[in-house]
C-alpha cells in the first residue's frame, strides 16, 4: 500500500514538472530570400561567368547579354548630344572674322556709293540754281541719295548684329535641347550597361536559369544569388499559442543533423490566418487555424533552404 502511494506521488511530480517540454514542436522550414538578377531588355546570353554553387564577391562580373542594339542607340544619342552642344556654343558666339570682313567691305561700298550720290546731288543743285537743268531732276537724285544712306544704315546694323551672340531666348532653347540630349545619352548608356551585370554583394550562386546562347526575355532572371544571412525560419503557430509569439523573442530551433542549441529571433508575425500551412511535416501540426511566423537565425549559418525544422517556444513565454 505504501509503495503504491509513493509511486502515485512520483507520477504527480513528474507530471507537474513537465511544463512546456510536453508541448509539441511547431513545424516549419528554412526559407531563402534570394536575389534574382534580370536584364531590363531582352537579348542573347553571350557569357555566364559563374555556375551553381560558386561564391562571388561584390562587383564580380556574372553574365553578359548581346548589346549591339544598345551600342547603336548610345552612338546615336552621343551624336545628337554633340550636335546640340555645338549648336549652343555657336549661338553664344558672333559670326566668323571672314564674315565680319565681308560685311565691312559691303559697308565700305555702300558708303562710297552714298558719297557719290551725295556729290551728284550737290553738283546738280548748283546747275539748277544756274538754270542749266530743270529742277525736276533733283527729285530722282535726292531719292538715290536717301536709298544709299539707308543701305549704309542697314549694313551698319547688320555689322553690329553679326558681332553679337544670338538672342537670349534662342540660347536658352538650345541649352535646354543640349541637356535633353545629354539625358538621352545617359539613358542609352544605362541600357547598354544593364546587359552586363555584376554581383551586388558577396553571395552564393544559388541557381542559374539560362545557358549561353539562349534568348533571355526582358525581366527574366538569369541567375539567383543567396546573400549572407538571407536564410530565415518560417513556422506556423496555432491560434491558442499566438499570444506567446512576440516580435524580438527568441525561439529554439532543431533539425535533423543540426548541432544543438540553435536559436532564432522572431522578426515577423502574419496578421492574416491560414487554414493549413503549405508544408506539413507531422500530424501534430495539423491545426485548423494557424499564423505564419518568421524568425532570423542567430549565430553561424547552419540551415539550408527548404530544410524542415522544429521550433519550440521557451519555457514561461
């Protein structure tokens, strides 16, 4: 009788000490946040400098697509930019010295003609006063002198205009066109540069999606990179345990073949419930209403993308 009582007491103590250790593990898996590198324009893959599983450094060349069309576009944009710049510079200057010299010669001729017409008018005025010619002829001579004087004034104004630059509005319009051409050239060079991609950071080549010689559509990833720290733990929590899931709290993580003592820090709790997790690894995780939770592993990276894991909440959480 005493022995039975003692065994009953021991059984109660063990049940009382079990606590959270008797709680089933929460099922989950390791998920990778991959970086997909894709060209903005289509083209034939000419070079693929890495293969799956390689480790690359920041700035290392990864792949190159044919860029003939982009090179031609850059050449055309460069020519338009140079033309716009030359037109702007030309408007800021006056005419060439030879053109100014030609205007000066025309002005000298006009002045000589004016002097001749003025002398003829003066001489004929004396003849009219002396009665040798009719006064009616003076009207034609006076008109000729006024014509020659107007021609002199015209060439003087043309000479002053030729020495100055173009109007301010014309220069501003040309400068704006030059800036637009420079922007077109920069855009064309950017499109050309996008046909060759380098690693944005140190990473692992997780997968290559095309082979050399294949046609790559615009926006289609050529390869996928796995940067350091890009593997996270995703698991699913039943609704009754949701109050114990707090962003920033640590959880214990275990998996087959992994060292003991793995931990992760909760970084995200889904605000929307799901009726079943996308991957189920045990019958105990079949809850009708679960919430997706993500956690960032702590310490050295151990987990592999897609690897099943068990997650346990700390005692007292």
